[in-house]
């Protein structure tokens, strides 16, 4: 099943799409409310008459997540980003992630503003798993029952801000703080099961800028499964309904920075550019870059005498 959150006739609704792409309203205030039993919620909605066609509504992000964890599971992406420096040995030990900003989540066709002060905006083609129920210290086998479904994840990145702030040894922070696109809908695991090979989902991924393909890969080139990522995320803590776990950027042009790291001469994104990300079995995101807000200046650090009481 495919579940969407949308705005229509002045209301925000949750719906399940039928084979004709008609939306059947789900009896829930938000998708998060029914993540624990999407098949039942969807079946009940499909028994009722349909609402509008998906083309007649404004699609929103499928949900507003309480947390966003973005992993880095594609070895080829790491290689490209490091410009030939090789993959850190530590990368192979565990599926590393950083916490993103849940307040930055926007819908599948919402414009993306250039982050204040950035001149090096980039997209990142990923797929995300959404947690259905809470769990702690899960095994990968247990984690499979905690995945409600999958959606496309665009981790917009201001590469110049990211590089500068990570020199301090923290981050990324403002380099990835302005926008994270999710959508166009949430696809339940059963829909993608025919694509499963050796625990991984063999889905074709494609990135385009202004109609030109700049990257393509297979989701099955991940070095960890989503179940393993969920298990790692739950180690010593909780995952809860609505949590979003991004796969990390795919290889072979899943972002511009990887191409730059391999020596490609391609400019960063700028206002007016359109980015289209397509994932087999899930759908497509099409986003236009627009001008952002100006920088509100701050002073540099104040040098202090380190006085003590």
C-alpha cells in the first residue's frame, strides 16, 4: 500500500492510494497515528468511496518525524566524497549516522531555498525507512517488524557550510539544516518484497538536474540492510513510531559532491534548477531551488582572559 499526507479543500488529510491513484481518506489525524497497523488502516479506507485523484491535491511530507537519523551505507559514495583518500577503516565496523533536523522536513514538491550564506548547494539521493513501533536493543530479525515502510529522502546539503563547520570536529549542522525532502508517499514493505535479494532491496535509483541524468545506482549496493540500521539505531536507546532512518547517499552520482570528488566540473545548484529523484517501486520527487534568506551576521568568537573565581 501507498500512504500519503495531503492538503485538499482547506484540510490536511491522510490517505491510501488505490490502483487508479485515487486517495481514500484514512481515519487518522496523522500518518504517525496508524503506523503500527498500516494494512488494517489502509484496508478500512479502501472499503470506502475514494476522494480526489493524487494530481488534484498538494502532497505534503508523509509524516513529521520526531527524529531523523541519516546513515552513510554506500561505500562508493564515501570513496567519491573523499576524493581518492580511501574509505576510513572505521566505516566498515558499523553503520554510522548523524542526527538531522526534524523541523526541516518538507513535502515532495516544495521549493527548497538556498541556505543563508551558501554558494554550494547539493542534493543527496537516498531512501528512508520509517519506524512503526517502539523498540530497544533490537536484533536485525526483530527490527524487520518495526519498519512501517519506505519513502524517498533528499538530504539537501550546503557543502561550503558543511566543510567549514566540520573542521571543528562536530557536525554536520547548518550545512544540512534548511531542508530535508520526504515523499511522495510511504510504501509498505510488502509492496517492495518482490525486489528483495539477500536481505537488500534491489531498486533502481536515478538523479536528474534540469532533466539531465547525473547519477544512478541500485539501493542493493548498501553495505547494511535497513533492518541492521534499525538494530544499530536502537542499541542502548529507543526507536519510536515515526522515526526516520535514511540510507545515506547512493553512489555513482547520488550527489554533486561525489562527482566533484572524482574530478567532475559541475557547478553547484542555484535558484531555478530543478532536481528530480526517482526510486523504483516508490516514486519520484521533483523540487525547484529558490533564493533563500540573507545571512544575519554574528560576531566572531570573543577571546577571553580565562579568569577563574
